[in-house]
C-alpha cells in the first residue's frame, strides 16, 4: 500500500506486516476492537514528530513549584509548567487526579491534553537510584557522574550519551562495559582506549576502527587479535613503544595531528554495510547488537520483531518506538519499561493498555490521555471512572478523535513542551529558527552571555604542563565561543590517560561525535567488491567503500 506523507511529500510503503501489527495493538474496549488507522506520516517524519517531545541533554536551573528551592530541570525557566523536584514528585503530598478534566467533545482532544500537561506537576529530571550525579538526565544507578544522559549503572563517568555499565569514562557515545575510555563510539568492553569506533575487547589503544581483541594498537582498522600495530603494520613491542615516545599524544598539537591522520585513514577504510555487534539475523538498519527480525531499526540491543525503532534495549514486538525497553508497543517514546499493549505515550513507565499518556508511572493500566498518574486505572484526562463508565465513554472519545483527525496520530510537534532546538529532533533533523517557526514550532533563543567567556585563556599544549588552576578558569570553545569549564574529576582523568585539555565545549564535542552516527535511513546500493545489492545507511553518493557482510568478513578474518 503506497501513501504520500503530508509532511515531507515523499512516498512510503505501508506493508501488510505494519497493518497486522496496528490491528493487534488497537485497543479492545468491552470486547470490541477500535482500530487505529494506518499511519499518514512516513517513518522518518513520524520519528521526527516523536523526537520533538524528548529533551535528552539540555539542563536548566529553575525553582521547585512545591518547595521554592532551586532545582536542576529539563524544562527551561520560561516554560509555563509546574515542575517539582523528583523527590517531591514521587512523594505523597500531591495527587494528579486533583487536576482531572471532563472531556469536551466540542474541542480537539490534543488541546485538552496539552492543557492538562501544563497544570499537572512534572518531574524535573528522570533519575533513579543515583548517587552524587545530579547533573544527568534519563539515568539510573549512577555514582559520581556528571553530564551523562540516557545512561545506567555507571560510575565516575562524565560527558556522554548512552553510557552503560562503564567506569571512569569521559566523552563517549554509545559504549557498554568500558573503563577509562575517551572519545569512543559504538564500542564494548574497552579498557584505556581513545578514539575507538565500533570496537570491542580492546585495551591500551588509540584511533581504532572496527578492531576486536586488540592491545596496544594505534591508527588501525579491521584488526582481529593483534598487538603492537601502527596503521595496520606489525611492530615488535620495543619498536611500538619507541614510536609512541617519538610522537607523544599528551600534546594537543600531536593529538590533533593524529586525529587528522586517522580521519584520512578512516576515510579509505572499507565499511560493512551494517555496523553490528554479536549475532544479528534477518535485520536491516545500523548499530544493532543481538537482534533478530528487526526492520529499519537503529541503535537496538537485544531486539526481536521490531520495525522502525531506534534507541532501545531488550525489546520485542514494537513498531515506531524510540528510547524504550519492553514489548508490544506502537509510537511510544521514552518509556522504560514501555507499557504493554500501548500506543502514543511518552515518559510513561510500566503498566499496560495506555494510550496518549504522559509521565504515568508505577504500572498504570487502562488509561487514556492522562498525565502524572501513579498506579492509575480507568482514567481519562486524569478523571477517575468505574470500569463500566470507562468502557462506555472511551469509544465516544475515539469516535470524536476520528472526526477531528487525531485518532492514530502522535501528539503534534507544535504541542511539545520543549522548543524545537531543545528537543532530540534538532540533533537528527536540524532546522534554523526561521524554518522551525514557519512550521509553527517554538524556538528557544540562547542567552547572549553564554556566547562568550571574555578573552581566551591560554592553555598549555601538553597535559603535563597543566596545573590545578585550570579548574578555576572559564574557557571558551574554539568553535562556538561558549563558556565551559574543566572539573577536577575530568582533569584527573586527562592526566591519568595522558590526554590534552579539550579546546571545545561539551555540546560541540557531542556534535563532533554524532557525525559517526549515519542517518537513520536505508539506501539500496551495491557491494564495493562483489556488486551484490545491499541496503546500508551509507548513501551511494558518499565516497566510502561499502561491502556486503560476506565480503567484509572475508577481508578482516
């Protein structure tokens, strides 16, 4: 079934598998199924719309609406919202049902949901079981961590996104079970590594691409079970150590030269059509680990029977979901774990049979269009109903939403609680302020005093020449001009690994890292060796040599 996306005007295919799933996920009320209509937006535009409702790493200072105390929040002070410190939000001193609303069948449903979102208290930050890790978001089980996001079970880590089960790491993206590693991407089980991309079980190495079980290697790609290699050339231990001493990477000048050299090497290295870890069966997409039967999916770990999903782990039977874990959901975003048999939710954890709910926690069930509930059941717009009342009223609401064109659509981007440039959408679908406002999406102007930190502070070239006073200095990003600081924990890390002080702020460093994450889009192209037709996130217009799995494995093994 072919359809045209009203947002981008592109054509897309709705497959029988998509329709079958939508039928299965549609709500059953009093024994009758109320079908969700097929999607009208293409998969890419559906993802962009969901992403406008997620702020991954923007933090602000504002005041807790309950206690008046200063707090850190993902909601900027200009937002007309009721924001509670997470301890107060989880406390018993308030009830989301106190803000219950009757359904107004004369108005669009999304307007009524948006009004409810503005009056029900919101959690300032989503954190769970953290210690000394206040400046983090969407995190759990952290200890002594700073400015890491979408991260779990980490200790002494700073500056990164999707950091899992790692210790003493800094400036990384999508790493798991790593220790003392820096500027690494989509890598697992690294120890004392720098600038490692798509690597696993490597140690004491720098500037690697797709290396496995390598130690003491530099400027290499595609190696397996090697030691003391430079630019894929084998050296003795003595020769290797001698060459490292001749070009110490503790120097910022040398480090930048090494980055340029690695970029040239990396540009010429053949790429696998799909970057994977572990066993991946009958799947398409990129950055997959232990996946089976996943179509057009990205950044999935332990996924099965998923379609059009990104950013998830331990997931089964899901379509159009992002940043989630769990099973059987459609068009959900930021749900850990995702409510079973659910659709169109955001920030809602656990439970089942939820639709259009926001920040509903602790196993809510059979709720529609609710905000901030805990253990709720048979509620619509936070109003409590009996089971019979709920089952009588909800079909009327679905019929109303069908007439307004809202049923089956995710909450519009124009109704997001975040400005477009605060949301995850800006990272993958960057827009200018003019372009965003033309679409009716809000924009947050940055304060001018964040643009400059005064005269540039001279930073010594070598980390060995840096003293503790650097932590009292306000530095200025060489790219954006934004102010940033070096924290003591960070300085200790740099000294221990022999890394020069970065000349760029955290936001710019993150922007640099995400260039390694290809577009979440598949192109059909031919293998650069055998000419077999393959699907890949590498656009055929790009210069890289891209190989099918069979040809790539023959080359590296």
